[in-house]
C-alpha cells in the first residue's frame, strides 16, 4: 500500500514540478496571502524534510518539536530553496517512509501516523499547494484519481473539523458520494445514513482544502450535520484559515 501511495505522491509532485521548473522567477504572488510561488515550494520542502526526520529519527524529531513555534510553518515557507533541493527532499522523504518498520507509526505534531497515512497527507498538501501555484499561473490542472487520497483525508477529518472550530462533534453516521474524474463513484459511510454529501470529487477536494468557496462548487449537503460540516470541512491539520472568497480563483 505504501508503495502505491508513494508512486501517486511522486506523480503529484512531478505535476507541480512541471509548472515551476520552466520559471526563471518564483516571486509571483499566489492566492495565499503573502505567499509567492517560492514560498509554496519552500513550505512543501520544509514539510518534506521534517516528515523525513520524524520517520528516520524520532528522537531528533522530538527535540525539534520542543523548539516548535506558532510561526514555524510561515518561517519554513520563508527559507530559500532551489528546485534541486526540493527534488532531493522529496526523494529523501520517500526513502525514509519506506524504511519505517512494519507496524511502527511516525511521530508528528498531532497524533502519530502510519507511513502510508503520512504519504497520503503529503500528497494532499502537494496537490493543495499545487493548486495555489496553478491559480497564480492561470493554469487549469486536469483532475485525476489521485484526488481520492485528498477526499479520503477530508472525510476522515469530519470530527476534527468540528473540534478545531470549537464545535461539538456530531455523533451520527455520514455518507459521502463523490464522482471521480473517470466516472467512478467513490463512497464513504453507510448507504442509509441520513446525512449525505454528494458532488464531483474535484469540487469536494477544492472545498476541503479551502481552495475554492463553497458557493462556487457543485457540492450538495443533505441533513443538518452534513450542512454544518461543508463550510468548515478541511483536509489538513491546524487552524482552518480564511479560505477563498466567493468568485476567487
């Protein structure tokens, strides 16, 4: 399983790589306030390196965790990075995750994760920040079945989205039905659940990564709990952030 996810992660990274490699200048602003294309790549590189450290040397990661600050994510995005350094960091992360013994979880800023879960999280973030870069360049990326990884994280984070917003977590089953780019139906949760989410997988993933406003997407909610979730859904850890404005690409 980890091998398949790492292949998808590599492919997703190569899609973003193809967007930024031809550029002589990475200083163009992206929709993320205060972040240029360079900041987006630097952030991905920083997170790849700290993820590899956690997988390779848990004790060293624990020491780094003690020094963590609320601004560390932004600070990581400000570290200059070259295209070659980003590529090397991606390879380092893949090697580190593959070397984790079976059954061992990788420590993280939140709960420990399996290597497969960490690789999935890296794919989600690569796709999301890749969307920022694509939007900055006016490029439309073709959706792929790799979106299923992004959607899966978002669905699993149903309860977390409520918690991070200071809201009680609904104790009800949820059904999610998404139409994949190839026409397949992706489903989560019991088929008879009263609370339901339906729509195109791309739209749901854009919503859950806060890369588009809900009003600009064809995602539908049925049931009070499903309706309450959509405005706060997120596939990533940490504060929810402001997200995009209505009509903002």
